[in-house]
C-alpha cells in the first residue's frame, strides 16, 4: 500500500444508533407489526446515520466512523457481512430479522451479553458447513452515503478473532480471512483511507494458541496488496499480552482503553495509538489532567484522542434532560458532550474541569454481616411457619404490565392524574393478580409488581443518591432500551419503598405473598455509578438500603422476601485474576442485604441466563433459602450442574421469552428431570423469569399447566 495516511486527531469508536427520541425503536416495531414497509425502515435508518455524521462534524470531530449503525446488532451484521447465515433462515421472508427474533417456525439465534455490558448480541452460529462469503453492501453503502453528504468516514467492522471467539469457532480463522481480505480490497477501491477492526476479545485472558491466531490474522491482513490502513481497536480493559503480539504485526494503528487499562510500558514507535481517554462506559465528565497525562505518557509515533469504547453505552445528550439538578448536570457528559471533550483534548485546549461533588458520609466499606442460622434450622422454622406442600408453585414476581398502567404512570408524571387515583389503580391490579393466582392454585403468591416501571429504576426513584433521566435511553438489544439511573452520591433510603404494596397484597389472601426487591449488585450494575469510590463500596451502600427494606417488610409480617440478582454474572470481571475478589464482595453484599432476616423468614433470590453455571458456587454462597433460575430456555442444561446445590432450587419450567404456552407434559418432564438430580423436598416450581412482557391470556394458560404438572408429581409422593 501507499504511504500510511495520517490518522485524524480526534475520533470516537462508535455512536448510539437507536435515535435521540428512539426513532429506530418505533420504526422497527412498526415494521415488525406489519404497519410499515422495509423501505420505510431503511429510510429511518438512513436519516439517523445522516444526523449522526452531521452532528459529529458540527461538534468538530475529525475522524467520523461509519458502519456503526445497525438495524438490530453489529455482531449479527458481521455474520451477514461474512455470509454466516445458517441455512434454515435463508428462505424466511426477512432472514436478518428471522435470525434476530425468530419466526413462527424458527427460533432466533442465541442472544447473550456483550462482554461486561448490558448490551446483548446475537451469537453467530458457525459450523463446519458454514461457507464464508463476503457481502459488503452495508459498509460500502454507509461509506457512500456519508460521502454524498461530504463526509469521509472510517468503516468499523468487528475483527476476525473476536468474531470467531464469540461464535466459539476460532478454528475457522483461515477460512474467514479470505472475505476480510476481499473487504479490505473493496474498501480500498472505494478510496477508504482507514478501516477500524474491533477486537475487544483481546482484553480477556487468551491462550497462547489464541494469541498466535491474532498474529496470523493481522500478519495476513497486513500483507494484503490493496487495503486501507488498519486500525485495530481494543476496549473494556487492558490488552496485556496481546499488545506486543498486535504491535508485532503490520497494523498501522492500535486502539487502547486508557480509562479501564493503564498506559502500557511498551514502546509503540512506528504505530499510531488511538488513545481512549474519554470513557464510553460512564456518564461523568473527563478529568482533563488525567486524560492529558495519559496522552503524553503513551510512547508512539502518533497519539490521537478517542473514547475508551463505542458511545453506544451512553445516552445521546444532556440537552434532553431539563429536569436534572443543575449541580449534578455540571458533572455529567453523555455522548454529545463526550465528543466535545474528545475534540477539546485533541486541540489541547484543556476542557474545563468538572466541579468536585460534595461527598458527605464516609464510604460504607465492605462491612461484615451477621450469619443467619444454619440452613437446616431455617428450613425447619420456615416449614412450620409457611406450611407449604412439596413442589410449591410460585412465579418470579412480575405479571403482565398493561398499557393502561403505563399510561397512568405517564399521566401522573404529566400532572393530569392525581397520585391517589394512580395508587387505587395499582391496588386494583394487585387484587386482580392475587385473585388470579388463587384461582390457578399457586402456593406462594406475588403482588405482580404493577407499580414498577423497571426493577432498577423504581428503586432508584425511591432512594437518595440516585437521579433518573427523562430521555437517557441506552440500547439493550434490538429495539429494547433501558434508562439507567445515575448513582451520583451516598445512597440512603428515606422511607420504606415496597412495604405498602406488599402488605396490601398480603391483606387480600391467606396464602403467603413474597415481598419483592432488587438486589444491590443488580441495582448498581444497571445504573451509571459514581467513580470516586470503589465499586464494592457503592454496592455495599445499596446493600444497606435494601437491608433496611428487608427489615421493614419482615416487621410488617411479610414471611417470604425475594431479593433478585439477575446481574450477578454480568459484572464478573473479564480477566480471571479479578473474578474471585469480585465474587467475594458481591456475595458479601447480598448477604449483608439479607442476613438481617430472622430464621423464620424465607429469603428467595432469582437469577437469569443459562450461563449461570459458571458462578454456581457463588450463587450457593448467597445463602438464599430458595433460588429460582432460568433453565427451560436452555433445555434444562443447568440441571447437569446443580446436584450439589444445598438449598431450595426452582429451575424454570418454561421459557417466558416466547408467547408459547407450555404443555403439562413438557413441564412434567422438566420436573422429573429436576427430581433426578435434586431431593424432591427442595424443588420449587416456577417459570424461567418474570411475566411482565407476556399477556394475561398466555400467563393464565401457562400457569394452569404448571400447576397441573406439579400436582401430578405431588400425587406420586
Ligand atoms: N422480579 C423480577 C420480575 O419478575 C425479576 C426480573 C429479572 O429477573 N430480570 O420481573
Ligand atoms: Zn429473570
């Protein structure tokens, strides 16, 4: 190739794509519902891309990325780019969305979390039969669209090593490199100067064979005759031993996450370093001294300023947040504000320092918790107090959220519905849920969580130390977004949060009703948290607030309290060396939240995701009396590893992600399989997860079959 083009002085690794007002969500959902055409969806996509490039250029950013837009997921886009579309989807009306969401006949591709974020990607399915074949329409189309607007861009593509590692198919490396070479040559022919290949998998522990694959991949791509200059981006941590490997290949630029990782000792003379000094994972303003110090400590031929990762993980702009406290707002930066920081750092006009928050309380610190009585003692006390049948049937907490309730919440916020009227509607919904469960014959009831917009935001709204946003949406998967609260100060609980609803629900029935709380790790994981305290101290503060709620529920006569921790797995550090420490404090925080409960109070916990088997020891260490866990969705795979589990366990008996009603026989067979590996006296019967996204019709039919299956097995005891 010709002499290396100069890398722009400022860039970002990627940008949000759902639209500042979630335009893509609306367009997708309308297309899926058959209310609009594919052409209309593509038009919205093109508009969003145009807006993004124009805005980034206006803000003064030099290096504009392209191909960071996606109609659903960039990993799925990469599979399509490389021709890795499994045969069974090819005849679907729309193969892309068939892979993403399934059809009546086809299950979708498996979905899982993107590294340690709450973004989910579709796992590419690659077998020996997969034939890789380049289909470069999307990246080329985006380059051309931007060029027509007067913008030269750098296409962003997932790199071959990460792509194959995510698919568990690194052995196909040599086969996939061909299409990558063709892509490079097509981009070069298009006049593209730089291409960005993302390799976040290189910040995880890698074996010598995997590192050798990195070397092979980038030596081969580097040797391509006609190609743009190569920029290999890493993020979410330190490259560690992968850095010298990459540095030894002909790639022209390497991206380093200097927020999570330190400035490497390595001498990178000869390379450009794209220095990620503005965090793409939090919402805080960048401390300019720290960023400038990192920039000047890097030893390379050229250092340019960037974000630590794609800005996909933060909301669009603070300009859409009129209700945030101005003092807090001063400390914040969302995507647009972060771009402005990158630009200012690149121009070396130091961006103004963020004001230092007033911290009050000393950090809670990893405080000890008292031990609950041994499980056997608790189990006996609870059995006497609860009088449950064997194989008790329960649910995970939420019941379908009706459109009326969501509209009522919006009306309260808009000031058009009095709070008291809203609360009466919530009570009416609770009563309906209780009556339904009684009629169906469930054993442990729930109130259905109708008062919650979201299992984290609801608590954030009722705790001091958190702020919630009006438009701070972040893509979770496909058209789904969450609005993570901002945990900015010391956490405390000014008043009981759930006691009112739990006691109302219990007043309607003689059956036990579970009090329902979100655990400290999950509340923290699904919020943007302050970075001036170690994460574990923040989690302990939240744990103390939940602990007070547990005490109050117990004093109000609630006999079973569930503290959910679906995000326990997500925060697991990417490097093994740090995992033990994390699991230790995460478990300690959970126990601190729950250990104030007396022996007669039954503590439940709930976890999602079938890859929980990796952390089963930690789940056991939570010491909950009953653990409910996703199982049916993955065909009961988890049953293979739970035989050592010492307390109550409810492996889900049906997948709540699908509208399908499970048959009695299906549920019965999953229960029989559970009974082969666990003592029957410790098995609970429940769906995989909450029922919030289902309809009442589906829920009623499904739970009726679950109760019938449990009764059949009980009759044999
Ligand atoms: N209790 C919550 C619910 O049922 C749990 C949700 C979750 O696990 N993500 O909705
Ligand atoms: Zn769940």
